[in-house]
C-alpha cells in the first residue's frame, strides 16, 4: 500500500522549520523530528545574509545584493549558488510576510545591511532585523541610554556604553534594581521577557528609567522585551518613554530567536504539520536509490519513520548533524552521506587559532546539486527522495561570512518548495 506520509523534515533550526513551513502551506502532510531546538535559540533573532566579504580582511558588507555575486564568483559551490539570488530574495520576502502577519515585523532589504550594536558594544551587520532592534542603528549618532537589570548577569550596559562611545555615540547607562526582580532566586532572559509582558512590571520599569533619560534620544534594553507580545511591549515602552526604544541581543538562550521559532512552529501547525521534539534521528533504511525509513532512538527499541520524501536539516558540526572523533572520522549522523571535509585530522585546524583563513574543519558538509539533493564523487544523486538544507551543506563558512541565517532560510525555503512539487 502506498505510504500516505509525505514529508519528513529532520532538524528544527531555521532551515528545518522553514522547509516544513513551506511544504505545509502547499498542502503536504509534514512531520518534523528534532532531538532539541536549533540555532534560533542561541542566535541573535535577526537574518544575517552576508556580513563579511572578502573573509581574508573581514571587510564589512553594506550591500549584500552586490557582494553576493562577488562571493559566488570566488566560491561557485556556495549554497547561495545552489538556490540563486532570486530564490534568496523570495525566501526573505516570504519570511517577512509571515512575521508581519504574526505581528512581529522583520525589516530590511538585500540592498543594505543594518549596523546594530552587540552585547559587547561592537557592530554587527545584518540584513533583516525586528523593529524592536532597528533604533539601535550605529550610523545614527544620537545619544543613547542603556538599561540593565542588577539581577540579570548576562547583560553589561557599562561595557556596551564604553565601546559605543568609542564609535562616537554619546552613551550613558543605568542598572535597575527592581523589587519584583530582586525577590527571585534566578533571573534569566526568558523570565524577564515574560515579566515585561505584565503591565504592572512594565510600569515599574518605566518609572525607574524616566529620571535617567536626560538628553538621550533613544533607549536600549537587553533583548527581553516580551516573548509572544514583543511588539506590544516595545511600542508601549516607546510611548511611555517618548523615545525610540531598541533591544540588544545577548547570551543564549536568545529571546529574540525564540520568537522566530514560535512564529515558524505556529505556521507549520496551523497548516496541519506536526513538530516532535526529543526524537533524534540515528540511522536510515534505503532501497534502490531511495530512503525508505529513518530511525529514531527510543527507550525500548528504535522507531521507524516511513515517508515519501525527506529533508535533512540537522546542521553541521556546530549543530550536531556532523560529528567527529579523535581518530579523524567526520560523519553525517543519519544517512552517513559522503562529506566534503579535510582528509586528515592534522588538516582540521590552522596553527593559529585566530588565523584569518579560518579552520578547514568548519567547512565540512554535504555536497548537493542545484536541487539540493546529496551527490557522490561521481556527481550522481545518492537518494532521489532526499534533500539537504541549512548548515549541513558544504561550500560555505556561515559563521565567518555572517551568512548563517540567510543560508538556512534560503535553502530551507527551496527544499520545502522542491518537496512540494
């Protein structure tokens, strides 16, 4: 009997969630398996498309649409070459519409990167940013007041202020010691985000900040301005403080990234898809050039998942989709796909940890064709019903390029549409 299950996505980072979202909105029966949540929970909650190129001199990219063709001329095997600029643009537009419809606009274009402050007061180029962050643009030299919380140890406004002053931006800071926070034994970004959605607590924050506003023209907070209601919290603060307000992402877990996770997960489930956490893919079954099942580990025995098509989006070495060991083995964990990786363990790293050339091991990944289907050394497709997306792919250094989110979004978008055709 024909298998009625249609698409299985493996991995719940931005690539996997995007692939499942795209397939589900086109009527496919989609299931997503993940051992845990992906990079949305530790990344900045923006979409970095290309922040640095060329890499050797770490030149900041101001216009991704003009820099990407230069990147692809040098590196024709980059994932952006597989999907193309048009599909990258379509992916960004679709994602922006999804976020806008969810009441959490992501603003920006491929023609200009935002230059936003980091949690140490340096500058990070990014293509799309939530409206809760954009007033922090460092090209604007308007004076800033930074606000921290005494019990929140993952945000240091004094350090950020000192470094922003070095960029020519007059910056002051204040650290709030509010009774509602002081009474807690533990304060995380997620706890603060939930507290910020409470009207009484938000009012206490406003009252404590007002005496310190001075001549500041904008006010910066850690990225904890609400979880599900971030836009409303952000707007309320701007109205009450009578100044633009912005967030600065800090250490994981990323509240801003989790917001995007919820938006994508909600979209998948709204369209009939299902997301299952705590189910780690550990192997597969194949026959006649097709994947017939993926196995996940359970307490008693391995469980099989049989679908018509599969999307691999488990990430690279940093995401756990590719593992290494002391013998020099580099392995993709579910399908044991061949990898583009250094032949010898001695070639994994440069002698200098901070070498501008980067470490070759982090370029390891699955080689695919233009339909994102994994291929072997002979360029033949390995499994006709398997696609790969995100940082599982070879041909890029997404951390150094600051292209992590763009690669994940574009390839996830392409994969989701390809399995839906």
